[in-house]
C-alpha cells in the first residue's frame, strides 16, 4: 500500500511524533470518543491517507493478553440505549455496532470511561482489551472508506490499580510500536 499513513494516538505521552518515519504522520486526538472522532474526521478530510493506524494504551480484561497487540474487532462498550437497542448498538444503526480491521488479533471495547473492573456484558462479548478512542476512529474510517488498523499496548489489567499502572506504563509500548512500524513498512503494510 503506498501513500501517507496516518497514526492517530490520544496523547504525546503514548507516542512521540519525532520518531515517525517519513511516510507516517502522527496526530494527537485527545482522550475519548468525541475527541477521537473530531480529530480523525478533520485529519482524513485534509490528509486523505491511504491507511489509518490507531496506536494507544489499553487495559486488559483477558489475563493472557499483554504487551503490544493488534485489534481485529472493536465494539462500543458504553452505548446503552436500551430498550431502543441492545447494549453496544446505536439505535437504528445496526450496521455500525462493531468494526473489523481485517487482521487477526484481539477484541477491543471502546468507551468514555476508564475501566477498573469488567462486567458480565464485556465477558459475553469476549472483549479482551478496553480503550477510549478506537471505536470512534474505526467508525470515521469506515464512513470515509479508509482502511484502518489498531495496535494497543496493554498498560494495565483494568482493575482497581489500573490508573496507577497506566501512569507507570503509558510510554512503555512506544519502542515496540515503532519497531513494528518498520517491519510493516518493509512489507508495504
């Protein structure tokens, strides 16, 4: 795949722009779905990238998931409009209840809350990791027919110590991500 690659990440604490290869532009979205959707939309309209990659940190609900992982599927864990639609689904928009990247990997649940405990719905949905931006970014990409991928560094266990662990680990995935980007660039992503 040729063309500009756009990497969207919430915070400069997670990823430094200065490390990006020549064909990669890094944009900071800010935290949460609204910030992510707004930044992604503007960036897509202005830059017209050939691929969007979301990189960021995530909490793990699955004890076997750790390190840097690729996301295959993302759902919206905090859309709760019952009885108009089941949890995770926007009413009257079932075509936008989940998005698949086309890659092998984990399932991510996105929501505007910092997760400190799982709940039965997330277990039923087989959500491996949780974040606060990916669903919005994937939604914008799908609406604009731009392919997307996502890589998350597991910074915490989405438990009562999650905030402290996130603070300790927020920058630890950066090196792994840039090494992966070199490998992916060599194989034309």
